[in-house]
C-alpha cells in the first residue's frame, strides 16, 4: 500500500528527529575517557599518601577524620570502616561502585579508596558545614525562600541519582551536608550505604523488596516490601515538611508508633508554624507525601511553581569568553593529555573550581547533571556555526554519552594554572604509573581508562597513536620528562 502525503510527512519528521539525535552522538570510535575508571582502589599504603588529621565525626560503621594528600596538599576526609562491623559486604561494595559512578555538584565526591585486612578507607571531599539536621535544629525552621533553595538542590541530586539508576533508600536531614559554614552554602547528599542500583528504564513497580530506611522518613510501600525508587520522593516530601516547620509529619513515642502513623499516612498543616506558609508549598508537600502512583517524580517536582519561583540562586554565572576558549581548545588536546586533565578534574576540590561549578549549573538548566547540545547552544550565544558547536560538544564529551557531564565540563574548562601545577602533574602521572616503575605503558593506560573490563578497542593503532604522540625516545613507554613535555604542546 502506498503511503499518503500525511504518512510521508510523518515519516520525514521521524527521520529528521532520528538524524538530529544521531548528530549529537560521537562520530568517531576513539578511546573513551570515563570518570568512573579513575576513582579506584589505591594499592599503596594509606600513610604513604595521606596525613591523617582530626576526627570529624563517627557512627556505627567507624569514624571520619580529616586528611591531607601528601602530594597535592589538598584537604580531604577519610571515612574509616572496620570490616568486622560491615554486616553486608556486597552492599558495601555497591556503595563504593555508586560513589565511583555518580558525578553531580550536589552529590558527595569520592576521590579513591584503600583497603587492608581490617579496614576500608574511603577518601571523600571534606565538607566543613553541618548536616542539614543540625541546621534545622539551629534555625528551628527555614523561611520558604531558604527552604526552596536547599530543596531544589536536594531534588536535583535525587533526579540525577534516579536518572542514573540509583535509589538512595535512606533520605533524611542527617544524610545531607553543607559544603561550607556559609549561610548560602551548597548542600550534598551523602551515605549511600543502603542504596540500590536499578534499571531506570524498567516499569516494574516491585523492583525492590528489602525493608530499609528511617522511621520518620520511610514510605508506606517500603513497609510492605514492594516498592521502587519513588520511595525517595516520599522521604523528600517529609524533609521539606521538616524544613518548613521543624518537626516531622509522622511521629510517635517509639519506632513502632511512628511506623504505624506512616502506614496510615495521614498528616496535617495545623499549628502556628504553618499559618504563614504558602498554599504552593503545602501543595508540593501533598504531592510528595501521597500514594506512589500520584507522587511527583524529582523531575516533576523541580518544575513545581513553588520551586521555580523561590529557588533562584543569585550565585550562578554565565559562560564567559575565557571558558569558551578552553572548551574550544580542549578538543584539540592529545588524547593522553585529555585523560590526564580528566583525572585532575576528578581530584580537584570543589572550592578550587567554584566558578566553573556555577557556570556548569547555569548551563545545565534542568539540573540533571548533564549538558545537552541545546543547553550548550543556549549557553554559548556567540557560537553561530552548528558544525563548530558540534565539534565543541564532541570534544568535551570524552565518554561518548552524547552529553557533557560535570567532570567532563570541569576538565574542558579548567584553568591551565590549575592543571599545570607540578604536584597535580605528579599525581596524575602516579595514577597512570600503576607499577611505580617511573614509566607508563600502553597496558597501564588501558587499565587506567577501564579497558579490558568495560570494553575493548579492536584497533590497536588507537593505542599506539596515543603513546607515540608523547613518547619522544620511541621506547614504547612514557617517562615523567615526556609526560611533562606533553603539556607544552597546544598551550
């Protein structure tokens, strides 16, 4: 049967859409650089790499101390976990895998981890602010403006996690921490110890069955052992309720009574604390603390009028010409240099890239942790040429996902005076030099970039070209002098 004009038109539209999507994808099959392959176990002794400082906190798992990286001088935090206190080692390995993979400004950053016979050490970014719980205690409750700014960041972190197949399962004010003591500090989600990896494309409701969480914030469906990632959104609604009044929506004299109140699911906005709270805020809470099929997703909650109206952040900057110059230059760097800069981006502290983080957030309009071609176009108004824009996009998209993630953006826009510091260069060289021989082989580069475990390039010419671009004496390996000389190209 011949197609009608209408059918032909519809087919043309479908074809055009398909081609437009393909154009965003990588057009080459080169070596991919992924942040997750660079956040790995360090097999050296912890004391050789870090000076352990004061105790920052403790819990049932162990303690958290400050620590200083001996090569770069960076201040970090080390979470020390006694193996004998780990009830489920497989679940703990899942937490490490999640921290290796997640890449968002509102998610705690892990740099690397160590392990010996008795302990595991997670090296995390050091946040000097308090837990959200402590700030609620200090303030009693937040103004709507304050709550909206914080809650938007919480929603962005949840949205990113859910989009990447991670359900936290224990969201509560204690599991959010402020980066600094400043009143307008960013907030980060922490402690993925009960988190579950799931398939975000699955429509199966009964994807999870393990009962877990904290009574005040646990969702009713978790109590029935038949739930999915939307349990996090109930918890988010309870957190917002606490922010606005200072106490939880469900309470009792003990855990049993609290859980029974959650099971019934009835709450109210009575009390003097709620008298001046807007109808819009109450509406958002009611759309989160409700039945799963009626509950807003994180993406939908971010579009709620209350969030969109009140959660504007004056700190956000616009992309400037210097940043655009870096983006354009990054695509022309040697692949080895791109990999080394990406590693430095994974190791840089948030305070050293504060401006770049703000720029990333201003371009990432929907807060999902990825910059699309359209978002990049909107952020780079002076780039009119579509081919140039696509080239910039592909050059920064080193993992071939079709978007620019947070670490990729930092790597592509990082100032030279940051990545050309000798201590950062030495640290990057050590990351590739797995056997401490003083030289980097092709096999070590493959290991650092995750090849052999996450994929394999059949064309060995790609790897040989990567080495020969840097290997000046032709011995098939890269020594430190050759590694340093690489940075003088295309400065």
